[in-house]
C-alpha cells in the first residue's frame, strides 16, 4: 500500500475541508485553495438614500478570496471603527485613505498577522453600533468578480446644539398648513381639498398654543400661496422654511393630509428628516399625541427626504393626519370636531416634546 | 486492511464536498453607489440565472404595495430594446402586472428618455408627472424611490435625477426633494 498516496489524499481532504468551513459562512463556491489572499483594491463613495435623504460613506475593499470580518467601535479615546479581516494580507493597496471628515477622517490598513489585516477608520465623533454595517459580498469566480468587504458608515447626527426647557410658555413655534392658493394639494372623492383641511387644523393648533403662552409663526393664515401664485416648487417650499428660519423658531410643524391610489388605505403617519437628534423625537411625540384620535390607524414615523424638513434649521416634522383618498377619513378631516381633536393631539405632542427634549439636553 | 474503509471515507467526503460546492449560491448582491465599477457587457444583470434568450431581457420595476407601506420588485421578461433603461421606466409607468400591487405613477405619464452620464441617469418625463399631481407625501416618496430603484437595477447607474421636459424639478407633488440626483433606497423595498 503506498503510504505517500494516502497522505497526499489526506492533505487534499484536510485542505478542502478547511476551505469549505472557511467559505461556508460566505456562501462561496470557491473550491481551490487560494495560495495567498490579498486586499487588491480600495475605493469609496458617498451614497444619498432617495427615500430618506440620509448620507452614508461606503468603502469597498476587493479581496481575491474568501475572508471573515469582524468590526467594533472604539470610543474610549478618539472615536474609531476597527475592522479585522481574517484570511487576507495587505496587498499592493494604498495603506491609508484620507476622507473629507464629514463622515470619516481617514482610514489606515495594517497587516496584523500572516493572513490577517486590520482597518482603522478615524471618525469625527462617536457613533452608535447601529450607525455602521460591515459585510462580505461573495465573489463570483466565473465572472472574475472579487470578494468584497463592504463598510457602510452613516453620517453622524450633529451633537445637540439646542437646549430646550419644558413647557409651552415663551416657545417660538412655526406652523405650516400644507399647500394653499393655486396649490390645492390632495382632493378627496367628495371634493374636500387638502389646503382647506390643513388650514382648519393649523388655525386650531395656533389658538391652543397661544392659549398656553407660545408665540406662533404661521406660514399662511388664509387660502394663499406663501410665495406667489403659480410659483416654482423651490420658491414656494423655500418661503415656508424661511418663516421658521428667519423667526428663529424652536420647532417647525408642517400639517398635511395624505392621499393614495387605494381608497382603503388610511391612518396617521409622521415624517422627519434626520438632521439633528431632536427631529425624530418631535416626530415620535407628535405621532403619539394624535395616535388613536377617532380610532385612526397608527402608520408610525418615517425618515423622509422632504424639502421643507430639510431646509429648516430647527427640529421639524410633517404630519399626514389622515387620508383624503379614503371616503371615511375625508369626512372626518372636513369635520370641525375632528379637526379640534387632531389639533389637541398635535399640541399635546409638542408639549411632550419640550419635556423630553429638556431631559435630553441635560443628559448630554 | 484498515486503510480501505479510510479510502472509502475519504472518497465519500470528497464527493460530498464537491456536491456541496455545486449547490447554487445565493444571488450575488451588487454593490451600488460605487464608481469605477466595470460596466457589464450586457445591459442588464439578472439576479436569477433563469434562461434569458438572446432576444429578451429581464427587467425589474418597483411597484407599490396596496397598503402604501412599501415597494415590491416585479420582474418581467421583455423583448430586448436599444434603450433598456428607458424600457424599464416605460414598464414602471405602465403599472404593475400583479393585482396585489398599485401604480404610483400618474396615469398617462410619458417617458421622454433616459441619458446616462458618469453613473447618473437623467430620467426625463413629460409634464403629466407633476401637473395636477395631487399625490400625498406617502405616494410621492414611493414614486421617487420606485423610479430610482428601477433605474439603479442597472449596474452602470448609481444615482438618478428626475427631469420634466428636460428640466430639473425640485419636487413632484410638494413634499419630496428631487433637486439633486439620489441613490437607491433599500428600506422601502419589501424583503421576503
């Protein structure tokens, strides 16, 4: 019996086995062991999500074989994200990359073992574990496509630059009744117009806030275009944001009614643009404030790339009170009693926001 | 004598390993948002290795779920065209095939063309897209993302800028910001 042959087969088997275990979590079909797996290239781009307008930095490293990655954030001294790539050495790739500093400052690649590399990303500020994702995309040997280590880092929210106190007294609040004048907004099956119901609710919100001692800045108090009739979208929406910006209000509340192709869809939803840590809080407190008014469905809060929310300098939300396209909700939206309840819900949500935001300011 | 079963075992393991390696791999994810990605020779990368003949191509459009909460990818095989990106938008505008989905594009909207330059697709529609568009915020968000996601299915497209009659528009129905080119959004897509 030739012993050599036996050992040869055994060696092949062991190497195949280890390869299989190695590649299994990557779902790879790679069969032949790669003599030396290296990082062959590095590239990056900033991605802007079309739904939310959120920005993230994506760094992609090409690797000519399967690897395993682990990542951890190190926030003890300078904020860092450390990614360990097991199974690849640093090839001829540049060992450092300098970014513009808005999402990451720079990145260095270091070989920390024979087949282990470490990437350190220096960050401008502390990030949450939910603010980054590191993954390996499988390669395709047939298409000669390399394995890719993908590092996604969300743009960090600015640190709190606002300090809030509890209560409504003395607060400066901008209220924007959606649409108006030449822009009617959505129209219900029975002809109820969005611009009319948003103004109805907004005027009731104004009265309640003023009773509580707040100073209210309205983008409009009657049926008109805020900039000019038949103006461009950026003129009109810009003029609304400007009411909040020039009056340096504490918060901006944009009131709308929703509409969708399917008349059965209904409920309340609130939108925010992630520009500070307070925007989501404001969306949450207002959504909670109106939740359950007349048994409307709770559609939740959503990040959205909305023009007015993006162009205001303070925490801002857009509430879609109910669906005008839904005949039942159209009836409700037109009813003064419903409008009053909706306005009360919005005001209690605003009040709760200042309570919560004041705590947030203290803990930071 | 001992070695025979060992050989048999080794052989068996090898067969199993090879069989395992032949198992279909998960559809390769594409890394979007990257510049300098080599353009594929074919105009469409299909995510399933289904037999697509030389005269047809597979197009994925994104249509809205009936509850207005998310978008659903709808794949269809159509005759190959010279402008697959424009064809994809035409299929999007034509609306869903499934009765479980609804269209978010105003009826009668025409696709004037799609120009692709440096990874940005300029998607040009006629004025029907914005004129008398009374869509609520929810429908508008779904519409913008449906256009962006349908076009970013093509590997050479990273971002999408929406145009009306060749000119930039800042919004579609008064909520969404469409003033710049934007990238794909995964969060509105229904995951199975």
